[in-house]
C-alpha cells in the first residue's frame, strides 16, 4: 500500500467540514433586508477538494489556481486545498460540493455518471480524437462547457471546466492486445455503471471501486487489472502489483472542476471574476503539466523495470475500436435526447476543430 504518499481520513475531516459549513463566504447577496449590501469580510476562504494526492495533475492544477486567485484578489481570497485522502472518496467529494461544505471540487465523469448520466460520454472508448491538440482544444472549448451546463446545474453543480489528464492505460498481469485478452479479467473501474460498460464490451468482468481501494485490491488479487493515466499508475504505485501496462489510447482521462451552483451564483461580481479569470489562466498550464507528468513517470517506471510496457499497433487498436461500438448505444439509451444531442454536438465540434487545426502536432503518445 502506498502509505507514505497516501493516507485516508475520510470521516473526521469530512464531518468537521460538513459541520462548519461552506467557506467563510460573503452574505452580501443573500441579505434581502438591507438595501446596500455589506462588503464581505476579507480574507474569504474557499475550500478545494481533490480526487488525487499531492504531486498529481489535479494537485498541480489546484496549486496553480490557488496562486492565480490569491494574486488576482490581492490576498482577499484564500484557497485551501484538500488532496485526496483528507476528505473522502470521489462520490463523497461530490456530495460535499453539492451540499455546500466545500466551494470547489474535482469530479471525474467516471465517478459522476450515475448522478449525471450525460458525462458517461467520457468513459466511452475511441470517441475523442487521436490528435492531442484537437483534444485539448475540444475540451477547452466554451461550446463543450455549454453542452454540459444544464446537466450539472440539474444536480446543483456549476461546471467550471474540463481538465484532460492524459491517455488511459490498462494494467494487468498480462498484455491486453486483443479484446479476447480481456475475457474473464476482473477489471476495476470508477464508480459508475457506465464506466463498467467499456470493459464489459471486451468480455471483461468489471467491478467498481473507489480510487483508494485499487492498490490493495490488486495486491490481494481481488481484481486482475485497472485503467488510469500513466502518471496515476506511477503515483498510486499500481505498477508495483501489476506485470504489464498496455497503451491502447482508448480515451483521455477527463476530470471536471465544479462548484456548488448556489455558492457560485451568490458570489459577488469581483469574486466571480477572480475565479473565472483564474480558471482561464490555468487551463494551458494543466495541459502542459499532464503531458510532462505522464512522460516523466512513464520513463521512471521503465527505468525501474517493474512493468512491461506494450504499445498497440493501429490495427490492434482498430479491433478495440470496433468492439467498443455497442457501448455508444448503451450510452444513448441511458441518456435519451440529452445524451444524443451532446454526442452529436461533440462529434461536430471534433470535426470542426480537426478542420481548423490541420497540420497540428502528431499522436503525442505521452502515455
Ligand atoms: O481512478 C480513479 O478513481 C481516479 N483516477 C484519477 C487519475 N483521478 C481521480 C480518479 O478518482
């Protein structure tokens, strides 16, 4: 167990935070009895809950956002970062943001898709393009955020941005070169039904588990494999208890940054701007960070020699792409018109972006 880097104290802190309520935020919009709102008492603290530990892509993003917001607000806003292990599992973090106990949180679609079925889109394989520059542009586009605004708002969350964290890689105790290689493999997925479907389509026996449980389940052989970006496989030490990592580039790991919707809407204008501008500032930094972390940690694992790395050929990937097609129908059945609209518009957005960025960078394995 990666105890040196990861400790899990879900109940105590989560409870303390739930009891003390959300950040010490302003009342200037909520006080309906006074005509001129009281200026907020500064500094105001915003709590930011992460699904990943220190040193991760989410942590680098949160640190960069904290710096920008604290700078832009001249210290009037303080951002407190809670790395994974200090508050709870992804599902618990989503609850904390929905009930207003934390201001900001990461919420990965793989965990969120039971609550917001539309985000199950990001668990589908071979939907996002191969070209990393196109992917970056699509995920950063305001049009994509608009598509998901309502589904998040329905659950009292404000979608603030999508953060790509790199290609998903599969680890197991054998190479996974063909869909048949998945036959009977017990593969851990994130905690939504949609996340399981991608692997069921290959003949695997998927099961859901929180991130914090994956290492011990692999070590105890309760599961045979799992899927995560390379940087995470290294930092969560999964490579210690798996023999082989297969690079099939099936999907980007995409996280979303969210806040409580009422909290966001009640922010004074200047605070909303500090937040919105801070988010814009960090989008590019996040992209560069994930590229760097995925590359350097791949090199580190290769150097340590624990793990065999298998890169699939285009023909091998094509077999997985074919096998993954029925999962799109499952997504469309579960999301109805709303999912259909989002799926079609995403494809349109990809086409438009590809047309507009012909001649951009190559496949950028980074995986
Ligand atoms: O596999 C998971 O559950 C997690 N993986 C990453 C890289 N980030 C957060 C998520 O919870």
